[in-house]
């Protein structure tokens, strides 16, 4: 008796659903992309209980007639492919005909649709892949309701995360689709409350501004490139706008949100020598490539693509981003160069002789600085080496302090202990616009931020109002702080740290002294004094050294006097 047998259709559909439909957000993605393919200019998404109970996607697209509506739930039924050649010329978001039958096999579905301009329409109800009811209905466009996802797969249903987590995934999906299709309006209603409202935008920059706010966009460089068969539009970090997390990095190929290690690598390579090792650029990469030159049929959920000439794409991205960053960097550096030149002419920095010392002067064979025997008064002799390093002469040798890392350590411990924060009410409360997902998670954790002296309340429409701040972070990048705090709250915390410690480290990094911010004698003295009072003065919260000590013996060896 043969052991090999053909699986029944319902089991085949459930297996296919496992590849395409991972969670409620997967349903939202597939239905939105069907609406986009139908020429919709306005898409509304309703969800209840994070999509576990209900997902409804309604659009004003072309709709379907009765015959197409009955066929669309058949496996591999599609209007987007006719021949094998079409498979290598994909111009639509969907093309396999898997989404609707996969969704219908693991949920209870109702579709109401009708051709645009027609008074007649059809309503079809399906449960577990079986048609339950067909009736006439007046409709224009299409509305698809998906209820009780995985009702017939309890083992799969129990692996869904909390409502909060699943909702964040839905919001992330809607945000990505809105960023890739700025001319389409999107509305997300969660539990009968409007969560996202994005009217049709004039272009990519306006859509990013709608999602993240004007302040966010002001920190981005615009890039355009057109070589006929490949076109690039990008917005990337200027050299002052890096993040602690990879939470604002997007790649769109022919309007399809994807992940691609080669493209991400090209972006990071473009910032080589500028990007600190623990920081990340923000980027929105939009590539339009002739469809025959890119294969989108390499991943069940269409999250990855394959390029005909990956190396050419890499080089094109690298050269264009490098050029834009270089231009911005030269504009940024000019005033500092002029200041440095003036300092050289006067021979004075902070009231003491100044000289330029290349970082290569000191080899890496060094030890972490020991406590220094400094008289803590506003008269410590120091010189600046570059933009962030301060050289101090102390008992028995030379200490080089990274003033950014030192300030991070001081702020980190103050935030954790809640001492010396001097939190005060702002005379003019500050409004900060963040993304929809960040907005929701921050509002859920306002008490935790209150522990750091940050008083936040809801202002509506993805905007938070900050009413009080500690003195140390009043001038910091507040939007960046809140964005990184949200990322921290959403991601897994390292096992050796508490959530509060991780949040304090993120806030301290944003708030500490930056390069180009040269401190005077009094500030340097105060920094050294405050650093000595911390529990772990030799490392910043991320493990980097705050100071390096070179004994007289070390210096003699370097100069080969011993």
C-alpha cells in the first residue's frame, strides 16, 4: 500500500496560510496591497482586539463583478498574471493568488464588492475555506472583513502575542505601506478609535513629515538619481542625526517594502569614518527598477527581492549617499574649521596653549585611567585633541578624557538614582510629534519616564506634550530621546540589564556633551569632579572607556627612552 498521498485542498490551504499569514498584521498587509492594486486612493482599516477578532479593509478601488468575486478565493486565481513571461515583469503588489484563499482557510471572511460606477454588487461569506452564503449587495469598491483569525487552528492561535504587541505590528505595517504609497490616504481605526490618519500626500517627503513630523525631516538629506532603468529617491541622515537603534530604516523596491542586507550595507559604508560604532543612520531608500531586472518572487511574504546586478545597485547607492554626506559634511565643518584656525592663530584653547595631536599618536596598548590626584578647581590645565578628547596632566602621567562618554556616565547614574536631576516645569511645554507606534508605547509607559523627571501627556494626533524635564536634557534632541525610548520599550532588553537601566542609558547618550561643543575651564573641572563621584567612572553605560591613562613609564616607552 503506498505511503505517499496527495493532501486534501483544505490542508494544502492551511499549510500555504502558514507561509503567508503569520499574524493579524500579515492579513492587513495582504488586504492593503490588494486595495492598492485595485487603484484605491483611500483605504480604511478597522481592527478589534488587535485584529484577533476583526480586521476590515475598505477601499474606493475598481471593485469586482460577481464572477471575479467568486473566483478570487480559489487557490492561485489572479488577474495579474496570464503567461510565464508576466512572472518576470511584475508591476503589481500581489500576483500569486495566494492571499485571499489562505486568509479564508483560517478565518471567517465576508467580502462585499462591486464595480466602480455600478449600482449592483455581491456579498460572499466564507468560513474555514467553505462558502456559506452568497447574496446581492449594493457596493462600490471593496470591503473585506476577516473575523476570528485562526479559529480552526487553535495551536497557531495560542502563539499570537498580546493585543498590544500585535497592534504594534499592525501599526508598523500600515506605516510601511503608507510610506511606500504617499499618494494613497490611510486611516486605521483600532477598537473604534482613530489611531492613524494620513491624507493623500504630494510626495515622499510630505508623507514622512506626516508620519514623523517636521523636526524629524529637517535632519535628513534628500538624494535623487535617474539613470533610466534605475531611479533612486532617498532621504538619509545628515551627519548630526544618528540614532541608537535601527528603528528608522526603510527600503522600498518598486514601492514594495523589503529587507535587503546589501542595500543596508551600502548605506553604512557611505558613513564610514563618520558614524560612531554604536550609532545608526536613519534612511528611507526608494528604488524604482525596470521589473525584468528584479525578481520579487523569492519569498512567500515578498519581504525580499533578488537583483539582476546587485553590485551595480550597491555602487550606485554608495556613491550617491557618499557624495551627499560629503557635501553636507563640508558645510557643517566650515564654521568649526574657521574657529579652529582662529584658535591656532591665537594659540589658545580654554585659556591654555593649543596644538593639534593626531589620534594615531597614542597606540592602543593602554590601561583605563586610575583615579587622578587633581585639585578640583576651575584651573585644571587642559587641551582639546580634536572635538571630543580632552588631555589633562595629572600626578604621574597624562589622562585623556572622552567628554561625551564621561558625561554619559554621570547622567546615567543620576537618572537611575533620581538625584541631582533638578527636574522643572517648562514655561512653554514642548510638543513632540512621533510615529504612531512610538506614540502608543510611550503613552503606555509615562510613569517610567516620570521616574527620570520627564512629565509627558497626550496631545492627540501622534503628538506628545512634554511639561517638565531635568535640567541636563532640556537642550537635548527630545524627539530622538522619545524615539529611542519607544524602541527600547518595544525590543528585548539584554539579560544583564533592567528596563530602567536600558532607558537611562539611551537618555544619557542623547543628553550628554557632543562633539564641537567645547567646554571651558569651569565645565571641565566640574565634569572631572562629577565623574569621580560616580560608582563606575571608567566606563560609559555602553561599556566604552571614559578616560585613558598613560603613565610616565608608558610615555617613555612610546618615545623609546626605555
